[in-house]
């Protein structure tokens, strides 16, 4: 008789014999601190360094992580990153990631980048949105784990998708791949304020956001190019800032190919995500941000008007986890050949 094996036992058996050494550059930002929290408790890795975004900053503790990780965030040091880590996470501004990511690859270190520096394949689009990245190094993979796990396993640099594109692509790519979409795509996206990063500005000031919702980046947001690159079609993408600390909700409006029924939509989504641990399909029960906050899940629901060939999808995720640090750790797990869920559930 077969003996049941617990999920924890399966993960322990899959873990490498020697913990992989990992480091974080940009550990003092919102996503960076989430990375430190996840990696410090990850059973398959050893966190060897957590660095700030600047080489001249003074060492500083991370009070929210006491008793999870009691080290100090030290100044940025490329040589130490290269010598002390097998995998380096970059939670840095795009220009810094472009420089440091390339330097680490030359030293044989695998990189997981949370910025946009390496996401865009078109040279012209990259010059417009991320001009610090003149060329893409060999071994870069656009690292949406549910769609590109095979390529991520052997990647030298996993370029994590942006938080907005993660939700949009997880909702739309299965339908696009199944040939169910036809005509315009409109993405109405709403994000908590932490998505704007930790550096204060008038836009992110409490008094400017409390009790208000504001659209921004209309026809000029860089994530449009990323979404269009992966879908291979044009979209109308309008992001909004809402007075929440974290979370993204996207409402996506699409036209369907003639004759498409709700059963076709459900089948395409279920086939795409039947074996994936972090996408939860809710069908006609539309998800909410509170269902995914502080988790690595993306929840997707939908409603269809078969008579008019219209579909509305709602996708929600935590922008700091599934949209950033959690997805980055999920990609690391794939690169290391261990269970994607390790350290995330």
C-alpha cells in the first residue's frame, strides 16, 4: 500500500542538498523588504546579503523584519554580490538594474530582476521606455512563470513582469492563445499606492490620495508596451491610483470571436491553469483585492454576454507579492528545479 506523502515532505525531498546562496540589491524598498522576508525563511536558500540601492548609504536595520532577519541592509557592492551569491535579486531602479544585471551575468551569477530594464525585446520600444538597456544580454527570459516555466528553468536572467502586466496577461493570454479574442481590448487597472515605490512624491502623499481615485499615464504608460509585446496586439491600458497600501484590481473588457460561449472561455482558462499553484479561477464570482492581499495568488473571474460577444474579466493580485517579490521567488524556485510553492505558502 502506498504511503501518503505530505506536501512539506515532498518539498523537503525536492530541495537541493546545499542551500543556494542568494542576495538582494534594493532591500530597503517595499518589494525589496518583501524579498528579504520571503528569502530569510525559505528552506532551500541562504540569504547572504541584503543591500540598499546606493553604494554610499549607511548600513541600516529593517525593523519590520526583526526576528525574521536581524541583519542590516548594507551599501550596494557589486563585487560582494558576485562573490557571495549564486542568485541575485535586483529590486532597483531600471538604470541601476541595467548596469548591475549585466555585470553580474559576466561574473557567472544568475539574476532575477524586478525592474523593467530587461522586459522589452524591441530595441525601439526599449529605447523609449528603458533607454539604459542598450542591448539585451544573452539568456534573458520574460519570466511569467505560469506561461514560460520551461524557458525560466535555464534562464541566466529572469526578467519579472510588471505588476499590472502580470494580472492582465494571466487573464488574457489563455483566451488569446485559444483564438477566442477578436477586436478591441480595454484594461482598466487600479493599484494601491505601494505600486508607485517608496520614494515620496506629491502623487503618493497621503493627503493627495485619501478619499480619491485618479487615472494617470493615459496612452503613455510603459506597461502598455509590455502587455502588447506578449499579446502581440494593441490594447488600451488605463491605470488608476487608489487609496490602498497594496493590491491591484484590473477589469478587462474584450470582444469575442463569433460563436464563442461561456463554456469555451471556461475551458481555455481551466486548461491553462489546471496545474498551476498560484492562479485561482473564480468563474462568475468576481474576485476582490482582499482575497489576495499578502499572498502570491492571482484570482481571475469573468462574466460573458454571449448575445453581444462581450466578455468582462476581473483579475486581482497583491502588487508587492504576485506582482513583484512573490513572483520573483516563484521564478527562483523554477530556476532551482524545486516546487514552485516553496517558501510562498
